[in-house]
C-alpha cells in the first residue's frame, strides 16, 4: 500500500485534531474516545519527528487545548498552566522513570501517584488567605474567569486557615479539577429522562458545560465538586513546601479538598503496582477517574528537570483503557421521548462491565445503527462512556450468524402507530402525533416539574393516571380537570384532590419564563426562557415573533438566542396545533407573571447589565437577582447593546471593552441609586 504524502497527512491530522479540540474543550461534547484522540496526536508527533521541516511551531502537539469561550472575562495566569504528557503503556511509564534517573544521575527517586480525575482543569488564587479568583486553564497562558461560578461550589472555602505546620503564602495559585460525582450526574440524568430530554453522556462533559454557564444560578442548581492538587505562582517563593507529599498535607491543613489517597513509590515496579491498585479501586470512587498521575516527589528536582512548552517533564499520566465487554444483542427496543424522538436501546445478554451488570446500552439513533451495521443476534462490544452510560461500540463480524439481518428502523411509532417523520437536517426520527400517550405523559411531566411550573401533586404516577383515563391529552386539559372524576382515583382522596386543583389554579399566574420552559420547545432551556420572558413579556407576543426579532444582519438581536434556537421557536409557533394550545391556555385564564409584574418592578425592562470585578457588599448573584427583579437582563459579555457595566475592584477586560465601546460604567453605589 502506498505511503501517504507527509505534508498532506500532517495537514489533515492538524485539521482533524482542531475539530476534536473544539468539540472537547469549547463545547464539552466530544465525539471520539480519549484513546482515539490521543492516537491522532501521537501519529502527528511521529510524522513531525520524521519530517522536522514540515512541523509547525503552533502544532497541536506543542500546545495545550484551549477551553476559552465567549462571554467570560479572560485572565492571564501568573504562572503558565500546563497539560500532562500521557501514556497507555507500562513500558513507556518505565521509560519515563528511567529517563529521570539518567538525567538526575540518581536511582533513589521518590514518586507520588494520585488518581487522575476527569473534569475541567482550574486554577484558584488566594491572596492573604482570601479567595480572589478562579480561572480555567484556557490556552495555558490565559483562561476564562469563572470566579462567580466557582463560588457556588460548597467545598471551596472563601478563606483559608493557616497553621504553624502549614503557613499561608501571601499569594498562591492552586491548581486542580472541577468535577461532578457519579451520584449527582445520575440524579440530573434521571430528571432529564423523566422529562423526556436527551441524557448527558458523562460527568466530565456535564461538569465542563456547567462551569461555562453564564448564569451562576444555573450552576448552583447542579452540585459541582473541586479537588486541588498542584501549585502555580507562589509569593514568596520560599513559602513552597519541599515535596509533593508535604504540599498535599498543607492543602488539606488549609481546609481545601484534595485527592483522598496517594501512593508513594521508589522504583518503576512500585509505580506500576500502585497504578494497578488504583485501577482496581477506581470503580468504587465517587468521581470519574480515567487514569493515574505519576509525579516526582521532590520539588527541587522538579525545577531541575523543567518542562516543555506544554507539559512538565517531571510528571506523566497513565491513562486506563476504557473497559469493554462482549455480549449478545438480544433485541432493539424503541423509547419515545417528550418531543416524539424515537431512541433505540440495545437489550443485551447481561454482562459484567466496570464493576456493574449491564443489560441495556444506548444505540443513539438509526443512522448510528446503520453505520455500525448492528443487527439483532450479533455479538457486540460494549463500553461504558465516561464509565457511566453503556454504549455499543462495534460488532464482532466473525461471530455473526446467517439469521442476523440488517435492522430496519420503525416506520411507525411503536406506541400509537403513527407514521414517523425525519425533519430535514436532523438524524432524529420522530412521531408527529402530539396526542401519542407517551409524548403526552412526558410533556405533562415536564410542564409540571420543578424546573417548569412546579405543580405540587402532579407527579409521575398522577400524570400516568390522567393520561391513561383520557382526561389529559393536551396541556390545556390540566386546567379543565373535573373534581368528581379525580375523586374516583382512590379512597379518601378529597384533600389531595383539592390541593392538586388549587396548585393547578395557582400555576396560572406563575412566572412567564416557567411557562415558556414548560412548553418544551426544542433547544430552549431555562436560561433562554428567562431571556425570552424579559424581551417579549407575554406568551402571545412570543408566539407572534418573527425571525427579524431574533436575528438581524446575521447577528443575534437577543443575547443568548442564536439562529438555531430562533428557528426552533419560529417552527414551534408556526405549528397550528401549538398556536391553538396557546390560545386555549389564555382562554382558560392562564396569565403568566411577566418581568416587572407582581412583586417585582419594571424600571430596568429592556436594559442589559454586565457585572465585572468584585463588588464591595454584593455577590454577583445578589446583584443579578436585584437587576432581574426590576426586569433587567444580566449578560456575561459586553457589546454595543449593553446598557451598563457594573464594575468592582479588579475589573478586567470587560471594563476595558466597555470604555472602548463607550458603554456607561457604574459602581455598586450607583446601581443601588438606580434601584432606589
């Protein structure tokens, strides 16, 4: 087989890696495994060694991935924040240790081994013991200032406690990882499944996506955790401990969460034994772990060894292979979601995988089944994506039997028998029948959930009964429930029936954004619903909006509402059934509380505020709540449409941009004057 042209292949690899970097670092939505990604970078590195004249200075092999995103203020790390070189090979780990012994001309080296937590890298800065900043790794030189979001993490203290054995430096950057526990990930996915929404794939992606939310109140609703294990800039430098082990002790003494267990090794075999022990234990840990980090213990020797442009030369990550198991695909079942999307699920012969018994796995969609040629009766490889959700990875064609025939995706809804449709540009296949019982149940559950109207008493069991009896086929039916019918659902249900009807009646005047979110419009979440409520002020006004209200000259008119979401909104309200539903809701007395109505005010309606820096007495959340209570909008980025920038101490690039654009800059005192 002819060898590829080096220049062409290297250019192709750089383009492929850039694509996956965008998905992983900026969108928190990778489409390939870590191992496949690492293999791409390894291949590029091998081509660069063989063809040094074709290697680029800014090659992805020479820099860390860039996680910066729009809407956040950038902050320059006082000391560069690096990535780690990694390996999947015990031999390469042994070679790493042998290289350190050769370069240091010593064989008595000590190493510390710790779990590699799969989250979002972060650097938190404490000055005189007080938390002043939290910044993502970004491109290693500068990252996103996520201080407001980091302050919602309960285990991250605002003040450190120094001791005689662990003195506090005047300034220290402490590096670590923001992550989400398996338990919290499963809680959030359970809620989404109940509401018929697409499930998140793994805790790492959800944690990274949560950290990059512009609304800290949304972040606070999801429990993030943090673990700290490394150091950056320190002042004075003499305040640093002498070893990595000692540093762990100091971090713990200061009151910071750190890795719960470390291993100490003094040779290659001992290092590999510690890694093997961690591999055995990792499935019982409360956080996602995708490897082990091996560090030279002596900080003085770390300085001697130094670093490359992207990684320290005194540390290396050993990454665990994703666990796979082979089992037989017994059947493919179809789940119907709230929006009518048909999702295929693999029903498997139970198999042990990553410490649990797996009997079901996601197949994503019909296109994925066809691409992998997955057939009922096949023997398939199953892998836990992010060690949480099982997925079918490949088919063992050598074991395929003649009776295994290509799978035909259903042409009709398995619940109601309606012919399915596939919208242009989508891979999803849908049931278009809005009265499909499963869709109705999921839709009503979402409408009544805490995230939407929060109707007490309208839980899953009650919704199932209402739909099964045929009393609720559309959302307006909730507001026409007959008390006498409800009393037939059980004995002594008078009080609960009256409470339910009262809760439904009270929901008629819930906040407008809750109604918008409760409608379940594709792509429109809680944060976008709040933006829409502020701008349009009513269900009728939102339903009558045109594309020009969302996008003008290819730019978003409403911050946070892009072309995709705008198209979804237009399509939703263009549907005659949806328009009729809105009309019926309004006729039945639904009168949402728009921004500025009820207990709030309206003096900031139509105005956009940006908060930057540290305010004297208010947190950003408190300031944002005060602004929003008066109908204003709080944005994460400055533009010509910004009404005011509220600046505190240590205001950064947002303040500079406001001054450049001529946006009015005020302080907390002036904000309070405007509120008064």
